[in-house]
C-alpha cells in the first residue's frame, strides 16, 4: 500500500452534489481513492456523477456516514481545512506542510483530510476532532475557494509529498499513536468524570471540552497515554 | 506592480463558459487578475458569471482575442500547459518549476500561462508559440484535469512563487528579452526567406517552422539577437 491509499478525503455536510463529483475527479487525478461523506445533502446524485468525469469508482466506493466522528473512525491523524482563524485554535499549518505531515503519518496508519460545508466551513466541534488544522494561502481580499478546488490543491500537494516523503514521522513520540476513537472515548470519559465531580456544569460543558480537545490535538496522544489517563479517571470515579 | 500583476492567464478555445467563470474565481483567489480568452465558444455567458462566484471584475476586464498570437502580444515569456508529451517538444517543466520561471520573468515584463481547449488541449502551433511548456504531475491512469482545476493549481503555485521569488532571472542572457512579436516576425521572416531560397517547400513548411520555433523557444532570444538574425536574413535576401 502506498501512503496515498491510507489518506481519506472527508467532506462534511456538502450542499452541492456537483462538488462531490468534482472532488472525486480531483482525488483520482492525483491518485487518491478514499472518499468519506458526512451527511451530504444530496448523494448519490446525477450531478455528482456528471462532475466526476469518469471517477465513478471513487463515488461508488464512497463511505456515507452521519457524523465526523464516524468518518474518522480508525484514523490516527486528521487535518481540518479552514479558511478562517479560530479562537482557541493552535497555529495552523500551511497546505504544503499539512500534506507532508499527512503523508508521513500515512506510513503508520489511516489518516484523514477534512473539508467543511461550502458556506459555513467546519464547526468548532468538528475542527477540534482533528489533530491539526491547515490553511491554503489565498488572496485575503477574495479568500473563499470552491471546496473541490481546495480538494484539488491539497491532493496535488499530497501527491508531491508522497513522491518525496522526506522527514521522519512526527505523528507522536516513540509509542504507537492513539486512534481517533481512543481519543474520543477519553474525551467522553473526561466529560462524564468532570460533570460527576461537579467541576463542570453539565448545562454548558462545551468550552472546557474544546480546550481539552485542543490540548490532546496539539499533543498527539499515544495509545499508552490514553490508557493511563483513562485508568486514572476510572480510579478517580471509584474513589468517590 | 507585483509580479502577479504581470502574469496573464490565457484560455484558448474554451468550450464551456462555466470553466471561464471558475478560472476567474481561481485566479482571483490567488491574487491574479489578467484573463485573456482566445476565441471562446460562449462569452460573456450567464454560466461564466455564476461560476465566478463574485470574481466578476476579472471577467469584466477579460480580453477577448481571436488568435493565441494576439493573446501573447507584448509578452516576453510564455508557458503552455499540456497533459501529453509532444513530438519535437523540448523537455517539459513541472508545474512548480514553471511557476518559479514565470514569476521570475514577470519581474522583467509581461508573461503568459496558456491553457488549451477542454478536450483537445493546445495545438502544436499554439504550443510552439510559447517559450516553455509545463505539466502538472498526475495519476497516469486518470490524467485529465478540469481546466479550471489546472488553472487553480498553477495560480496557487504562482502565488507561492511570488511570495518566495528566490532565484535570479533565467529568461535570457544579459540582454533584454525579445518580445513575442519580435520572435514571431523573425519566424515569419525566416519562413519567407527559406521559401524564396527554395530550401523550403512552400506546400509543406510546417515541420521546419516548428523546429525553428522549438529552437528559439529553448534558447530564449534577446532583442539584440533577433535584430542580428533579421539583419542577416535581409542581407541574404538582397544578395540574390
């Protein structure tokens, strides 16, 4: 398996089926094949088929899921694409850097590159499920790229990065990287524990949870670390 | 003026007006504004307007001409995009190298990046009017990029190259580079002289002329060199 075979392109809440088709074409042009659609407005759809210009195999094999968490199952690394800076967010990568990190991580397991809705982009909740986020350099006076154009640029950078992989892995430390689900279970566990301990107001837990996600995201957790943290949480819960 | 302001995007014989609009959007996203349309099938057109997603200024300022030679008037350097290798053609540049050369040349004068028809690409006659030609790295099993996607990739590379110009000019030697018209006049002059001398069969001059174009294209002629060659031709013509 080549690194590109381990890279999923995830489109979240896509409105226009033509963009799904154009994404499939852009992916196949650059040698990628794994498309995941999170709650698409219309799919399958004749417009998607037409705009794929023959990349119908990518559409036929596309996985349709209802949440980003499902789309990220089994991944060890994910990059969210965003056109705007976010409160709380760590420093973004540039497109080219993100491609290099994705290809490097793809030598260790499945990874994902995530694109949001045409108008609204990704929600903060979606963004913080990804380890890193990345921006495409654009004209600040006219910054809104078509989503399929953004996919095209990223898949091009991924193809070039895969041809010239370069640096050693940066996914995590010496240990095995935690999977997406393992981190999600940890976050859920923490949230339950935080509410049970009355540290966290169950009516408005969001900001704290975002901050925790940000921390884990920046750190790049290993499996062993997740196990330790969860063991610790379980111990805390039993104590009371 | 920034280098990007000296770069024309030339679309030759575009069939689908939606691609013209998507090209305008892709250009403006990356900070380019000068669009030239060679004999477009439909322009202006509501589909071009819709697909420009607000880059209507680029469409409104687009220059419509009937031949590529007109579209290249005043340029000192041009790169043709092609998806396939050509008989006679010099070694192609990769997209990223072409962007670096265009940006460098754009510090000395106007330059052009030329894209062909959606189905047929550029003709050999068009290709050899350009100093260099370039390819985008693609999946060899599915290599046909949408023309607006190709424009998007190249404009992205141009934006990055303009942010990080790097190398000294490679357009020509120490002297001023010849303009497109100057080289065209030289080629026409050579053709007349070659036919008059009976070296060239006027019924089938194409292959020789292509080879000459290729030579000049590779060399990157200077103004002074064109003047010398034309003076020499004139002298030969008078001698008989």
